[in-house]
């Protein structure tokens, strides 16, 4: 086997070689698809962060944030499970020459490095999700604290009213 930037020359072209080549090409294309999806999420979070930078507030809907969480998690799961980047082909397990083809093509298409870049972007998305979830949780906590303050104030007003009413009755 020999290869270059845009070609691969095999001693024998058989169905297993075609499967290995097709598998790596499919993984590369699928990886491109997921990278573009994750780039879209990174862009969304960049816009959110820029908006927070300008306004000093965060106005994202909780449902939208959960949708982004689901999208990020499903993308990573799809890359790992459906694309099978880390699964070694059964053909490559059986015969070393196919393993050599597989490894050559993975290196040629920089599959591991591209997955590393994708993983880095997903970590950025995950970091932003955690930050924004904390912001939403703090808002909810603040609301609950204000509710408690209002209820305690109402209880105090009722108690004072009963004390005043009791002292005027005697």
C-alpha cells in the first residue's frame, strides 16, 4: 500500500479494502457534519455571551437552554455511537494489512485531531451551559427568597394586627 495527499494505491482491490476506505470516508464526512453543528452551537453561545457583555443581563428562556443542552449531548453521543470513531473495524482485527490501511486513512484524514477539536468545542459549549444554568438557578433562588421575605412580612403584619387588636379590646 502507498498513499499520498489525494490517493491511495493498494496491491489488491477487494471488498474488505473498499469497506475500510468507505468506512473512514464516511466517518470523515460525518465528523464534518457534527463539526458544523457544534460550530453553530458555539456561535449561539458566542452571541449570548456578547449580549451579556453589552447588556450585563441574561434573558435566555430556560426551555431554549435545555434544547441546547440536549443538542450538545446528542451530538457527542452520535459521534461516539453512530460514527464509531473509536471502534476498530472487524476487518482490521482479522488482517494486519487492513489495519494498516485503516490507520493510514485515519491519519490522512486527521480523524483523531478533528475529533479532538470537536471535543474541545463541546467542552466550551458544556462550560457555557453550566454557567447559564447557574445563572438561571440563582434567579430562581432569588425569586424564592423574595417569596419567603414577602410571606414573613405578611405573617409579621398579621401578628402585629392581632396584638394591636388584642390590646385595644382589653
